């Protein structure tokens, strides 16, 4: 499809139940009718950036979806990988790819049944974006990161300012290194014109020892 209304619906989400419904209906066609057709580059950007910065497992993939970011991590020889996502239907697609040691249905904005101070890396692609998750969830993730863990998150450029990510990262000073940001294209040239120029920050930092 050259004009995908589901993308606009995703950016307009308001709450967990709406997200579950949308991704329930989208899961089966997500990889083929969205990621491939829209030339979705962001998961590969996140995985590659994590690998280039020397990222190691065990890794937590936040907002794992159908496992697109984990595919990039696996190609780089990084693992083991655990994943969490709000949508059981998206996780079912990811599970079939046999990329993950563990998959958990969880809301990243609340308590999660994950080991404390365990992960040497945390990645997230496409979750900190319009209609999805704001910066308040980052502090909760740190509880599950080992000392000096590498964290690489994508944040939609428009979402960064509107959701107050600058202030959130300032509040985390003393718990993490100063975050580095690199801007990337979310989609490639094959994407529909309405979203071809959408951009995201790749935000990387480490927890302090």
C-alpha cells in the first residue's frame, strides 16, 4: 500500500487499549505491508548503532514488536535478547522468528517482571514516538540495566520537543552519562510522501557504575 492509514492511526494513539487494538489488527501484515513497503529503516539503524558502540548482551528490546530490531542485533552476533511489548499479537509474530530468549507482554510505563540490574544493553526502536511512550518510562528501564549498560533508544524528532525529553534527561543526571544524539531517517526513499521525511534521534548513553 502506497498510503498506509495505519501509520497515521499509530501516531494518533491515546492509551494502552487503543494500542492493543491497533496492533492486534496490524500484526499479521506489519512486516510485509508496512515495514517492507514503507522502507522502514529505523530498527536497523538502532541495531547497527548499538553494535557500532560495542553493545553486548544480554539485551532488552523495549517495544519489540515483530522483532525487526532483534533481527539486526542477531545479524551482528549480539545476544541473548529478551523482548517486551504491549501487544501479544505482535509478540506472537516475533516469537515465531526464534530470535529471543524470553518475550514478555508488558507496559513499559508500569512495573515489569524483569530481573533487576541485569541487562548489559537496552534498545528500543519506534516506541518513543508520537502516540506511544513518553520520556517518563526511561527511569523505570534503568532499574533493569546493569552498571555501565549501553542504552540506545530511538525518539521521534517531533516527539522529543513536544514530550519534554530534554527535561527528562536532565533529571536523570547522576544516573547516566550525558546522552548523545544522532539524527536518522525513519523511512527510506520508497516510503509514501507523507512520511518520507520523518526523522528520529538515536539517543545513546550508559548507566553509571
